[in-house]
C-alpha cells in the first residue's frame, strides 16, 4: 500500500510535488507526509520523528492541536521532498518492527487498518489534485502516456425498474467499513427506475448544443449563480480547439470521445443534465438497493469484489459508456456501477439513524463533515481496486468538479 503511493508520485518533478493550485487540492508532498503522520500519530505513538510535523501535517483533527491552514499547504517549501521521503521510510520501518514483534494491541491494529484505507483515499486524491495542478497550466503537461481506443457512440440508454419497498442499506456489523456507513438500517423506497449506464459525453455535448448551460430553468438556484459567476459552459477540463470541444486528461489534450462516460461534473451540472433529459438523480438508498447482489442487474461477485475500471487498470480516465448485454433469462445488468466515475446522488450527506462516531480524535474522521455535501457512490477510474464497497459513502460539496464525478439517471417508476 505504501509503495503504491510513491509509485503514483514517481512521474512528478520536485516542483510538481509542492504547488497547490487551489485550497481544495493539496500538494503531493503534503499527501506523502500526512499519510505517514497518520500512522505515527494514531498507531505508533512514542517519540516523534520531528515534533514540528504534527503542526505541518495534521489535516483537520482539532483534538490533536493546531495545524497549517489548509489553503497554505502549498507554501511549505520545507521540509524538503527528500526529508519527507526519509520520514516515510522511518515510519515504515517502525511499523514493520511493531508488526513483527506483536507490540500492537487490538486498538492499534484496528487503527492500522483504518490508516491503510485512509492512505487509499489519499492515493485517489493525489491523482485528482495533480490533475487539477497539471490540467490548469498553460502547457497542459502529460503525467503519463496512456492508451486510448477509437472514438465511438455510446450504447443507447436502457432502464431497470424496481418495485421498491422496505429495504436495508448500510454496512453489516462484521468487516471493515467507515463509521459513516453504519449502522445498517431499514428505509422505505418507492418504485423507481435506474439507467443501466452512466451518461456519456454524447449526452453532455447535446446538453451544451441545446443551450443547457444558458437555461436557468434547468438549474438549482445556487448552481445557476455559480455557473454564471464562473462562466461554466462545459465540464471541467473541456476546452475549445478549432471550433470543437477537446479535453485534458492525464495523457494530455485530445478530442472528445462521445462514447466515453462523462466526468468532472458538479452535482449542479449533473442535476441540470438529468432534468434536461427528463430524469433525476437517484437517492443513495435507491443506488445501494439496485446494486445489491440479489438484484438481477448487479455486477457484484459472490466474494464482494467488483468488476470495473479502477486506478490499478492504468487507464486513469473513464471508459466507454456501455449499457451491458441482457442475459438469456434475466434483466439487463448495470454497467459501470463500480469504477469509471463516482456517481452523484440526490441524498445529502447526513448521519444514518443511530450513527456513532469513533472514539477520540478519530471521531472527527467523517461525522463533522455531515453538512452541505452530497453522497456519491461506486468509486472511479482513480479509485484503488478493492477500496470501495456497496455501502461506501463518498461525499463532496455540490460545487465540486475536480473530482472524478459523473451521473447515472433515475426516475420514478
């Protein structure tokens, strides 16, 4: 897990590690150090590698103490990148010794498991943050050469209908899950339909051509004001090139492939496009219910793993939007429920009934962010394989565009 983080940073220059292009996107050097500090502070304890690092690399834990303001992480020219790498190596050695000699108690081992999942979250953030860094520079630099297929139209949109009813959602009691995924509980769902694929660039191009970015009737009020203020006319990383649209991905600038799954859409854009198409966003309960293994359209294997385009595949961009082929005796399955893009839901990020945060400082991990954000489901092409679960609740404010976000349509049945 720790080596994977270093591999993601290997193509970057020393300068790339330091720059912070906006307050929400942290520098790669900070990610390298913060994920290390997490293990030192919450698992190992003892004499710190450097007492100053707690102030420099604490993210948001009020119980731990003061920290560098988030928007100023890119001002940290010191410690050097070499010093941060030495810090990682030193903490890795301490962790290896602690695991070998059995000195970690059950609580520490539980926090170690949380720390590994935490580092996977930061591996995805490294990719989204550096994409914003590189994708907003005049030279549109290439992070890595990546193979792309021939352009093609997306598969036609198809739908699955569900009866709804009283269903259970949330993580079961056994196995790892973040605290915001529990407790498992019952919800009432009305009959609904869910699209068998996420929307593609073709639908976004049609929305643009149809004046969707100029029609206030399609937009939530806050989204319309933001779109006007920031002059949105297309998704993030889309640019005009010779009269046509092109996009920036981590392999550079290229023409839009209409058949690829659309990405880097805010909730406001996702909601407006859904409304323009005569649909809506699903609730998180609808999404999780449709993704259950008992659903004829689910693509979850019996072992809980998922087929999908994740970061480990090396594409680092959504694949073609495909509807899936109907089996001889079953309903049309969903495609791309997992991987490709995080799918916005209409559900606000709030606690489940009976939610209890973790004890101590780690109680700040999720619970205190349950305001002004929406839930996303399914993982993306930048998510490490094996990191997501059916109950996984990602969350971002509705204005967020730099994350690998898209939309699957829903409607009332």
